C-alpha cells in the first residue's frame, strides 16, 4: 500500500490492523469463525485491510448484551446520556483528520468530503447533547374535573442501523447519537464495502464508553452481507430497523419488519432534480448543478441527476456546463487538487456503462461524453468521466437512479411543466429551484410544488444540514433522520392521566353506578 498520503499512519492511529474483528458488544471485540471481508481502495486498488464477518454465536452474544445493557442505559437520565455523546464528539474531533482520510480512501470520496462527513458526525453529537434536555411531551386539559393529562416519551430498546457505503460513518452517527440520548441501544451493520471505517468508529467510541463505565452492549457492531441484514430485519428483539440503501433493499427490509409489526426508518433512492428558471442567477445555478452532479462521483442519495432548464436558456446552461466539466480534475481523492474521485468498485462502473448504453438507445443526445478512464493513476478501474445527456423525462433510464455521475438535462416551457417533470419520478428525496422570481420560488415550495422531503431555493440538492429532518417521500421510503423532531422515531409515546380527585368520573359523561 502506498503511503503517499499518510494512510498507514491514519490506520495505526485508528487502531486498525491487517485483520480486524467485525463483531463487538461495545466493550470488546469478538473473534468469530466467519470469513474475512477484504476492503480494497477504489482510489488505487490496494488492499487496505480485512474485517471478519459476524457468525451466529457472536450475533447472539451481541444481541443478548444489547438487551441487558438497555435495562440499565434507559434508567440513566437523558442529560447524562447526552454527556457521553458530548465526549464522543470530542473524541471524533481528535481523530477527524485520520477518520476523514480513511473514509476518503476506503469509499473514494474526496478528502475534503471525507473531512466533511466526520464533521457531520461531530455536529450531530452537538445537536444530540442539546436534545438530551429537550425530549418534550405535551400537557393536555382533561374533560374530567380533578384530572391531569400529559404525554411522555420512552426509549424503545435496540435499534438496528444498516448503513450504506456512500456515507460510511455519518448516517450511522445520525441514528446512533439520537438513539443514545433517547435511551436506546444500537447494533450497527455497516456496508460490507466500507467495513474498516465502521471498525475505526467503534474503536473511537469504545474509549469513551470504557472510561465512563457504560454497560457493555450499548453500542454493538456486526459485519456481513445481505443475509445479516435479513437477520436483523426479522429479529423480534429489534423494535426499530433504520436502513439506508437501494429501493430494492428498503422494500425487503420494510416487508420483513412490517410482517412482525416492527418499525422501519427507510432512507432509500433519490432521483433529484434542479429546475433552472429563465430568471435564475446562472452563476449560482451552474455551481449548484456542478457540485450536485459530480460530488462524490455521483454516489450521493442527494446527487443531482436531472436538470430541468427553461428552453430560453437551455443552450447557455449546457454550454457553461460543458466548459465547467472540461475543467474537472479526476484522480486520487486524497489529492486535494482533484475534484472527482472513483466509483466504489468495478460493479458500479458496469452500472455506469449500462446506463450510458440505455440512455443512448432511448435517444438521449450526448452533451458531455462518457468514458471509463485507464492508464497511470486509474489502475483500479473505478474512474469514470462525468457525463451529460439531453433526454426526455419519460425515458426508462431517467426514471431510475444510477449511482454514477450521469446528468440528464431536459427543457421546459412553463413552471407547471417543470414541476411536473420534477415530481414525475418514483423517488422523492431532494429537489431545488434556481430562480430570483419570488412567485416561482413560492410555487415550488407550495402544496402544488415539489413532492420531495427536501425542497431548496437557490442551493443545490445535496449538502443537507443536520439541524433539519433528512429524508424523502414515495420510493425514498418516508423516513426522517437527524434534526428537527426526528428523535420521535426512536421513542414510544405514552399518554398518562392522573386522577387527583375523590371521585371517579368517566370520560364522555358516561354513568356507571353500582
């Protein structure tokens, strides 16, 4: 492994070795009989390390420990749980550079984006610390004299977190930090494509849990593929499964969890669009579209995949994008001179190629050509050129999400038509409009506007802040994570009525005298 960018030192600082356990109860790592999952960097194709899969015995040990830990953890006052999360945030600050470097190297996103992902973890820790003193319920007026009614929120138990490769650590933290201050315990199944980032996070937080004598089992981790995700989804001991990934995966999780009347929090596919009005500030519009389309090599769930442009300015927007794309530097994501890194693996490259073939077959017109890059610096076979095609929104390939830097452009005449295109896909995660026209902006945000969970004006589709609830509608799953009142997904609501009178009046004036 080349150490040009200090990867070896980062791995050492994060407590990683050539072979690592992938099963932990939060205080100890468990050696299992499982096979090792090898993690290769898409940046240079080098083997980073290996993580041992969780076997049945380790799984049962972790789940049993989680159940025991919950009985203790839930009795700790929420502000005290918040203090543990505060310390986790401090520990993440110490390891930000190393963890950001590992995320970049293992996943392929730029080092700046890797640092940004760790910063999201720190930010959600800060948010959760404040939240630990704000798990509010309501007080209601009873219709019966001498009675008081209120509602309160209680933790639900073990939360399973199934995360995806494109945000190997941040999405876990969105769930776990909130769940912990709510009094839940967590079991994390990270993507088998980025297992080392997960092990590194566990090493970091174990220091905090151990120092504070936190019960073993509050933070478990399991490692494996699809079958392990299915096991978590079908486990009656898990009241909530939070899963991030493809629509296909989400439907399977939702069906399994629903069959046992559990809860699922689903963050699935996005097919996000930016509408560019003829009244747009094009400098802002081009910048937002560019980062939205090529950031993380098009592998964000909030990636801009469709650009809906007013016919009067379509050619100008296309011309400016061609120029901007021509200035992109593609290469090793740890080199901060590069704008675009690799796709996660060669399977993703194959998906990119299939999408290019499909859009051409349906009649898409090439604006910026596609290419799989080879030669010096591209030996991993995971680097591709971001591409742009003019299309119709009705194309089958446009209706589906391809996790790659392919941007589809289309023309519109009226704002009603543009919003129709925006909403005319199965997914409903993120959306944006670029306009200086107040009426257009308000129409886009109205009941008759964007049908997505996120709708922005004069910013792109990606780059959500942790203070707002994150998630989408339709095939995106309907779940909400991170900010606002998304904490309620991790708790159960209880309505309480206290009779402090000397009588027992019944509701609705019912008489029952004996």
